[in-house]
C-alpha cells in the first residue's frame, strides 16, 4: 500500500503492508513521528532501485523497538 | 552539519551533529541503510517547520538500538 500524498489532516499510510517481514529490499526508512497532521508514527520503506514507497507495519517487533527507542528521546 | 547532495560514491553525512540528544525538534527521521553508495548507516533528522536536514550521530544509545533492530531483519 503506497502512502497517499500528505493532505492537511491525514496520515500518509491509511493502510500498512502487513506481509513484509524483512527490510532487505529497502534502501531507506522514513520514520515519520506523530504530529498534528497524523497522531500515530508511520514508517515508510523506500525500495532500492525502484524507489517505490511502502507503508510498513509499525506494530512489528522490530518497529516497536525502533519507535520505543525514538520515543525515549523526544 | 547538513547532508551533502548524494554523489555516486559518497555518504550524505560526511560529519554528524554530536550535540543533539533529543529528537523533539524532528518531524521525521530518514534512516539510510548501508549500500554501495555508502557503507555505513546514516540517520538524517528533518526539523519541523524549517524542514532543515540534520545529520544525527548513529552512535548514540538510541540510534544504536534503532539500527540494531533494523539490522536484525535485513
């Protein structure tokens, strides 16, 4: 599920791709922190070469660790 | 230290800002995974409102946890 273009009051990832378990295909991860635009964190993977953007599931064990670590310093 | 524009064989963060400890000013973190372009992971914070890009230190405890979690699924 590709992220939708940011509008004034919406999240970029209305849905997340729950089937992706490995981050191997990705060259970059955008970790979008909660804001007035979107109250929940979003993680968007940018696929190598194709640059396709994929909304990743923030509830996987890995992402929970990532977000927890980030939250601790905000 | 702002990231330099990506060239064929260079990293975006020749230097990192070692003084930043809180991630509060940031709306998004770009976690650039190691690649042929740049053998080391890079973390670029995008500052709220100004959209300024800041190269963050990947060796802080938080970033080490983030990168370790990501490495586990690659």
